[in-house]
C-alpha cells in the first residue's frame, strides 16, 4: 500500500471557497475525496504526492477545520503509525489551542490504537496545517491512499 501525507491552508470569500483553496494548496483540490476510516495495510509506504488525474475518486483520511472568526488560530492534524502487520491513522483539529497539544493528542490516539491491536510501531509521522484567520480560513491535513488508477 502506498500513501501520501499532505496539508494545506488558505483563505477564501466563503467557508466552502476557503476549504477548496486549502485542498488545492495540499494538492488534492481537483479530485473527489472519499473519506475512509483509519486503517492501513502493513508496511505502508509513504510517498510524495504524485500529480493526480482530475476528477478521480480518491480515498483519504481527512482532517479539516474552517473558521470565519478573524484571529482564530485553526489547526488540522493527521498522525500515521505504520507497523509490519498494519497501520493506523488518526485525525484531529483545534481552534485557538496549542499546536503542540493538538499534535500530542493525535500521537496519543494513534499509539493507543496500535497498542490495542498489539502492533509495534515502526514509523510514526505527524502532519499539521495551521492558519490565523483573516476573514474566512481553512486548514486540511490528509492521508491520501494512492493507486495507479488515480495517478496522472
């Protein structure tokens, strides 16, 4: 299994436009995202996001938060734990919370998921996107499941 871990942040005139702009900055704005739960095959390989075919149906774990309150500090995080047998992904968000606290929460949750499955973590990756809202802001962090059908 191959995955890419991406993030983006941006502003827009509306909440939807801000979200779309953040997706575009993350490299996943021109595809249809299908939110999936948080399991990976064993020994998943993390790759740089390739160029995706526009309009493709793309499976992902997606963490996102949008705000229209000027000055809000918004953060989206994904944490990925990879083991030999399987891997887990968690997503979490925060508004006006410490980025470190949000990251630590994600790390705690993904470690717990692996521990409950008795799987040793071989690799742990955390990706976050943060943004201070000017008018309408959005952040996204995502684990994108890659396959040949979606790659340009």
